[in-house]
C-alpha cells in the first residue's frame, strides 16, 4: 500500500507541526509514505468563493501529482471533502478523475483502513472534541445529530487509544463553530458570534485542550480565545495521536 501525503497549503504555512505529526505517525505504523514535492492548494478557496474555473487548473495539477498512489492522506477534513466531492464535477470532460476516490482524511484512514487498535505514548489530559461540519456531514467521521442514528465518533475512538486521556464533547457537539471558509470573510459578525458560542461550550466542559480533525476550525476558535485572554490550548487530533512516538 503506497500512500501519498497531501499537506494542504494553510496547514503547511500556519501549522507545519501537524504535517510533521501526520508523517511521523504514519511511518511509525510501518506505512509506505511519500510526500510529493511541489504540491500546492487543492482549489477549495477558489471553489468556495464562486471562482470554480480558477480551481480547475489546481485540480488538474493535483490529479497529476497524486495519481499513482493507493491512498492520498491529508490532515484536513475540509480539503479532503473538497477533493472527494467536487473534483469529479470540476474535472468532468477534461481528464479522468482518479484522486477523488483515493482522497482520505488521516483520521478516516487510521480508523477505517489501517484499523489502528493500539498506540504508544500517553496524553494524561482532558480534551474537548470539536466535530467540524465537513468531517461530520461529508466524510462521516462522526454521527450527525439531526439524523437521530446510532452515535459513533471515529476521532474519539482513536484518541481513547492514548493512555491517560479523557475525551469529552461539548453541548451541541456537531454544531458549526462559524468559520466556514469564505463565510468568515463575508459574514464576520455572525462568524465571530458563532465562534464565541462554540468556544464557550468547549470551555464549559472544564477541558485543558480543544482538539479536532480540521486546523481551520481550531484556528478560528484559537483566535477568539486569544482575543478573550482565555488560557486554553489547541491541538490537531493527529498531534495527540503522535504524542510520544
């Protein structure tokens, strides 16, 4: 099984430690991982802003860069969802789209493909789990509350493999934090208030850390926490999973 590691542009620029943790964790599990050089944006910002034609060349470059892998693993649910959901439509009639069905979030990959049952290292802290919208409703990382189906949470399953950890979820666990990509630019007041409300629900759990599978949501809430002077820490779930490796 040959894995192509995709590190989205904003992760590379703002949270490079998440990319390092992803690579380190996959290698520790004996997985054949390659990081293709000169990879770039998946095109999600352009697509979300209504400029889909500008996203097409990026999708074509992504297709060329990652077409030879069995899976394309990324530590970003929103970018993974964009590739999986939108690439077949964006590339229709232009090139054969092979990457959409191979793109997979690192949490999904570890839980569903590798089926990790044991991880070394400890993380003796309480963490509040943030379930981002793309992860819940497009990748199926956890159960959406509006469906009234049997509850499950793949992020929580993996986190609880770490010795000493206590995983909690806030009230209204899969409600949006308000970031929403371009929504945060176009509706700043609504975005900020939603973020404040979500952050408060996480804080009310008595947690020391807030974690999740998407850096963009964590970035949004971390910015609000910094403005408010709240002493709470944020870690991508893969950083916790790689702790002690």
